C-alpha cells in the first residue's frame, strides 16, 4: 500500500506544472490518541485562466472525510479542502489517501499519516490462558498515554462470576480465573481517579484448543452512512476440525451473511444494512461458538467498532 501511495504521490508532483497548485500535498498528524478527530486544511490555487471543477474527493477509508470549500475554483482563486481523520479504534502507523478528481485530464493525490496510540494501555493486552486446569492467576498492569494525567485504580467490576479481581498496587490488578465457564471473552471495568471516563479492559480467555482470529483484536468498520459495506473474519486452527455451531452480532446494522471454507479454517462474512444505520461511533460484539467432532467447544468474542459518517 505504501509503495502504491508513494507512486501516486510522485506522479502528482510537481503540481505547479498542472492547473491546480497545492500548498502541501501531504500531512503527518504525528501521535494521535484513539477516538480523536484531527483536521487538516490544505489550500489549492487555480493557476490557469479558466475555472476548474472539483468533481469528486475520494478517500480510501471511511475514517477520512474530505470536503472542499468550493466545488468550482475560479482562475487565480485559492480555496481550502477541509479533511477530517477519525482515529477510531486504529492502532499504530496509519496512511490514508485522498484522491482529488477534477475536470482536468489528471488527478491529484493527498497523503495523510498518523501514529495512533491507545489512551490507556494494558499489559498483557490480551490474556490468553492455554492448557487450563480449573484455575489460573494473571497480573494486569495499566498505564496511560495521556500526558500530564496521574491516576490510580479506585475500583473494578466484572459481570463474569468466574473472574476474581484484586488490586495489588495503584496501577496493577491480579485476575484469578476459575471454572470452565470462563471460556470466551469478558470485560473488566476499571474506575480510575484523575480520568474523565471509566476504562474497559477485555480479557480474552481461551481455555480449549487454539483458534486464531484475523483481525486479532478488533474488527473496525468505517462506513459512510447509508452505504453497504462488506467485511469478513478469518478463523484458523492448527489442529482439529471445528464447525460453527452458533454466531450472533449485537451491532444492529450488521448481519452475518454466511461462511466460506478455507484451509484449516473458515471465513465469516458480514455486511452492513444501510437502512438501519445511524451516524456516530459505537462498539459491539460478534460471538462465535465452535465445536470439534470430539465435542470440544471454543467460544470466541470479536469486538466490533464502527464509525458511521
């Protein structure tokens, strides 16, 4: 993707030799916290003696929304293109592309970069317990990427009766797991002093055979409201022959359309339902129950985060 983006960027330069001249063709937001909306407004000038129409501004991700100040740029006129980027549930380096399509015989490419980090970090990020024998104890350490914030864990909650929580220090918790009913994934809610909102930590507890899920942590759906989008989840296992017993998704505008076989696994297909969408950001869960021919059961929960523009 990066090589392709740089190639497109190169063929769009130098912009001065074409009808539109941009003050900047790329922007790096630097480090951004998750769930933050960042703005960039490059300026573009018409260097010709005739008007140029901005026919379409197309981003390669629903998390990026470009809106021009005007759709027709007069000769010598300078206008802004207002671009917003929603970091959502992304994590790590991000590269987004905005394609500016005009009535000229060529297009322009704008490149956006950001390094998205979690507001709160847990170590380990996911708690996998293999070869479970009825009881296991793990430690979770909490830190923050919000500068100037100091906090302690005031209290903790979990609706799972098989989880016992104990605070060992202001930022460290001991989690004890008992009972086979803990197979699957659960959420621990931390109330922190010094923070505006409670912090959620998902504890993934796989107590049977290992099933690898792609994407590993969160299925992110960035969608323009009213449009249809198709997504998929891949499940792969190193041994055994799992079959899907049950699947549910509690995101109201997402439906499961079926499965496709793949080598040592399956792919679960999902699509959005346009007439049930409401603009905004939210989360939900895709729950999957798998079973082998020998009767072993694997319960998986894949968090689903969505951002509807």
